């Protein structure tokens, strides 16, 4: 994985500080003063070879020009990780590449350069220039800013918050955000991962690491730079609407990351999500002794994506009996000057209401109030932050007395917040986290998805249009060409005829308008992006004569605007008075690649600002979530007496666009505006499309996708006797199968697979093993006819994606049925198609079955020098002539 050798930094046995200047002195003092129990040596570059033992971790605090030599020497001495403090190693002066070239032969990992350093408080490692040493705790911080890291360390110290790791990434010459997430995701000391992001250098690796980590522990991020990148000169509306921050938001959501907006909210969110499980919904019940505070909390709930719980009549009746007359009678429950003991009865009653998902207890200073006693009552009522299985949060406002109350609450395991807004936002965090977790489970599978299925031959028809456009020296399609591509992918379009002259327009209008139907006449131009801006659209044309006149008018206006006229499009006038106008689009982000856009369409689409974006690939569930994030989604469900639209047809059109992105790597931008939608379905009335002719030869799936599509084409079957097994790539939902699978494994087979006896397999292991990106990792499962897990083959790639380590495990009671051979053969085929050069893995010498299997598949073997009980096996994988048609699609 990308943490190859990097994990040595978490529990190093020996550390070296390289350099003789003030930075080296400070770094050495931090290490010694931090209480690190292992060996710490301070050396000059020339003395690295004389170190008494290889340093797992080295702090390189030399001048920039000395760094490559220091890295080379550390690698030769057996070093694993180097924290490079110096700046000035740039591509321009060649020092950055020289450093990387020196590290590569030894797989020495580089943190930095220009970094604050690395801190691992549980191991008492302070390999940094940080002025404050944090206490051990459960939060891992990965920061792209050293200044922000030091600020967060100080901020946390004032509040008694500790860390499991703090990783300052610096210039990220080698170790980047994805590597850092991979590193801390497996650390048992880490309860939650905090990210401070300014840029995402490798989007696919970042999302892959984040998605895997978010399945087992919360990942919370601040992304600096939320200013939208307006693309005023874009050829499509989508380019102008899908600003960079909207895409970042979509990417973080798809990765299961909870995004927050400020540093204080970062720690508040960490406290919340580290205590509780994610919520599917966030219907909040609020108990307060002050009505104004309750109103502030209600505002916070609305702003954070939660909802105020509607109390059941039985709940209101129970509260009437428990509270003095004059309580608010509704949620928020304002108990006024009721005695502190009322908090217990009210919280217990509210927790029994099925319409309540979470509770917030609040207290304001008052003349008759007893805030400390009230807090103690809540602390006695709530157990580990929960009551009847529902999370309870608290907000005690005020000065010194409130601080005492908050101390009592925290001592009772209750998350406490200083203001109503942050408390309400915390509930929103649980709901947002729940939505993110649900998104992680979606792996679009085109072979089982019903909506948006591509008609047979759809890609071939689309490519034929693109090839004709490219042969004409163009990148922008005309409207008829764009609609032909949409139709090839099953998106409904009106009948359309292209005419080259007003006379032909009259003929087309007579044919399309037979029976008195009116028509629309549009400009066809290879140089005009938006026809309406040059008067290139005439609606509601009654007959052939008027259609010819409309064409003449369009030609005159186009000529006056300097726009070439290549013809005219004639289509029926569509009258759907109950339809909503929508926009669907495809854009391209410079970091995250292709994106999908949906929202309210029409000529004023930019002014309405009602759009949302998503990263492809998507399925119908993800398409539904995209629609729901807009006001248009509310309107489609039915508004003020209008019949609900066919939302499934809208979702199908979005899924079809996602398939286009997967299949057509040359596609750069698409606008479908408007797409009209009503109870009768959808219809694309106008479309724009842009391609890159130079990419016509790239094969699917689109390698620019940062979320790699599910490799559905790698399904196989294996039959032996009466048994038939499905072999397919693993999916996140397969995590549920691991417990039953491992229960069928013998202790001896477990020992052979993991090279040591093992009894404990936490559920988090299944979550991690089943959440793959199909890029750095791949796993195939064999399933019985009953859907039980029968076996797994797996490979994990090195950072350079040249070699991969394999593993295989078959259920003990199903041995001898050829499942191991079938799974390994499939894995080898996939590795070869993916362009890997070598597949390797360690096998216990006594594991004769596995050694025999891989030998039959052509693997070579040799004794492992460091461990005579282990045999090293490997298979060279020259790329076969003619890549598999449904191969991974790497270019």
C-alpha cells in the first residue's frame, strides 16, 4: 500500500537527527525532551553510515543542497522514513527530484520537505519543530500547513484534547494526504482523523484512502479556499456552474468525509462523531430553561441540515403531567424555572418518542436557576452520552458557574458545547456523517442497475458522431449531433430534421407539423455555443411558410452577429405546461476530473443558482441524492397542486450521463438545458456537447474518473460437481459476510493465511477489506448459491503501481473444489490487464497447498533471507498483446 515503510514512523525503534545547525538542535531537543524511549542519535551527513543501528525515522535538518546526499545515506543504512525540514528543494533547482531519486532505490519515504514535522504522542515521538508537545489522545491531525498545525496543537492543549499523531505534510514531494490517511486509518490509537486541506495533489489516491478510512473511523476536514472558480468564458453552462468548491464538497461527501468550516468546529465535530454512531435522520428534541436559547438552537438545526422533531400526542401529554403549567407545549420544550430534577423526566419522556432521533439539553443563567444541579441531574440520567439508545448533547451557557456545570457533564460522558449554534451543528454532523456513510455503500454496477441502461450499440453510435465531428476539425457538436448522442444513451429527445435552406425548412415543417402541429426552428452553427444569444431560436411557428420566414430571420441575425449558418433544425413545438425546466450537465474539474451537474434550468440558469454536482459514476440512489440537494428536487415531488413529475425518469437521465462519462473519455462538456420533466417523463429540448478529438482513441472505462467504476465485466462462474459459485469483484456490502466466513475457517487455515495464530477479527476488519477503490487494491469474492462468502483473493499495489502483493483465503469446509485456483487465476488475469509488472507474496514454507497452487500458475519461489520459515513467491506479468475488452482501462 502507500504506507510501505511509512508505518515505521509510528513506533520507531531508533531515530536519527541529521544536521548541525539550529533546526537540528531544536529537533533533537524536542525528541529528547519528549521522552522517547528508543535510541536517538545526532549525526552529520558524512557519519550516517556509521550509525550503530538503522534509523526507522530520521529528521533531516541540513541545508537544502545536502538533503539528497543525506537521504541516499539514510536509505543505504536501512532507514525507513525521513522528515525533511529544509525548504528550497524545488523542481526548478533540481534538488526535489534529486532527493526523490536518492530515496527510491531503498523505498525510503519522505515527509516534506519544508515541513513542521511528525509527532506521535503515544510513542513519545516529537520529530518536529513544534513549540508545544501535545498530550496523547485519540485524534490524528494531518495538515498541509505547519502554521495551522501549531495553532491547532495550542488550541487543543488549552482544552485538554490529545492526539494520536500529528503529520505536517509540507511540500508533499512523496508522502501526501492519501498516504497520511492510509497511515493513521490503521492505527489503534486513532478514534477520528482531522484534515486541514489546501490542495489535493492526487485526487484518486486521496479519495481512495479517505473512502477506506471513513468506513472504520470518522474523517473530518477543513478545506481552505471556498471561493468559487467562475468560468465566465466556458462553452457550456455547466462549466460556469460547477465551481471548484462545489466539486470539492461533492468529492468529500462521496468519500464519506464530514466537512466543517472552522477550526473550533473541527474539534466540536470530532468530539461528537467519535462518541456516537452516525444518524440516518437528525430529528432533534430540545429541552431548555430559556426560550431565546431554544430559538437559537432551532436556527442552528435548520442551518446544519437537521430537523426539529414533531412530538407525538402521547409525548406532549406525558410532558403536561411532568412539567408545571406554562411550559412551551411544543418542541423546543421550555421548562422555564422548573426545578433541576425536571430535566431527568423530560429527557426520558422525549427519548421514548419514536419521532425523536437525538436530544439537546440546554441551560441559561437565570435568577432562580441552578445550573450545576441541573447538569448533575442530566449526568445521572444519561449513560455514556445516550438515553434509550439516543444521543444526548448539552449546552450550558454562562460564566464560571456554567464552566463547573460543563465539567460535571463531561465527567458524565456527555458532549458539551458552549453555544446553541455549535450544539445544534453537532447534531447536524451526526446526520451528515450518516449520509456520508450511506454514500460509501453505493458502488454503481451497470449490470444490475435498471435506470439509465445504455441501449445496445449506444457507445458505437456516439463514437460515430464524434469521429465525424473530429474529421470536420471541430470539438463542439451541433445541436442535432448532440441530441443524437443523447438518444444513443437512451435520453429522450424530440424528433428533429436538419435543413440547409429556408426552402428545406418549409418542407421539414410540413412533415413534422402535419395535422396542424406547430414547430420550432433553430440555428445550426458549428461556431455558436448559445443560439438564443444571437436570436437563433424561433418558437411556436404555425406552418411551412412561416417556418421558412423564421429561417430567413435567423440567418439575417446570425450574419449580423458574425456567426456562420450551417443549417437549420426543425422540431415539433413541445407543449408541456406542467413540466419543470431542468439542467443536466457534464463538466470537468482540474483536480477531480469529470463531474455531473443537476438543477433548475432555463435561460436564467446562472441567476437561479439552484444546482448541485456529483462525482461519477453514480447509480439511481446517488442520482436521487443529487436531485434532493436542489430546490428543483422539491418541486419535482409536487408543489402547490401540480402533479409530481416522473422523478425516476430524471434519475435515469442522470445515470445515462454517468454512463456516457464512463464510456466516452473524449467527452469534455455536456449541457442538456432545458430537460423538461413532468408526469409523462423527460425530454431534452436543447443540448450542447464538447469533445477532445485527441482523446478519441482512449478506451473505457474513463481513466480520468477519480472514483474508479465497479469492474462489473470481471464476473465469472465456477462449477464443481453440484456446486456453482459466483466470482465477482468485492463490494462494500460484503463486509456483512465476513463474520460467517471466518466462523467456517479452521484455526490452522487462519494461521497459514495470517502467518500466526489469530482469534480476534473485529467487524472493522471486514469494513476495511470490503471498501476498495479498484485502483490500488482489488479483491475477488466467491459466493455460494445461498450468497455466503466462500473465498477471497486479493492484491494490494505498491505506490508506483508496478508490483502488488497477493493473498488468498478459501473457506475450510470448501477446500478441494478448485475455488482457490479459480480466484487466483482471476486475480492474475486482472493484474496483467491492469498493467502490473509483478505479483508477489510471502507463503509459509509448510503451506504446501498454497505453494503447489501458485507453482501450477507459473509462480517462482525462493527462501526468504530474513525468515527461513517463509517462502517468497512471485510471478512476472508481461502485458499480454491485446488488453482485455473489459479490463481496468488504465492508460
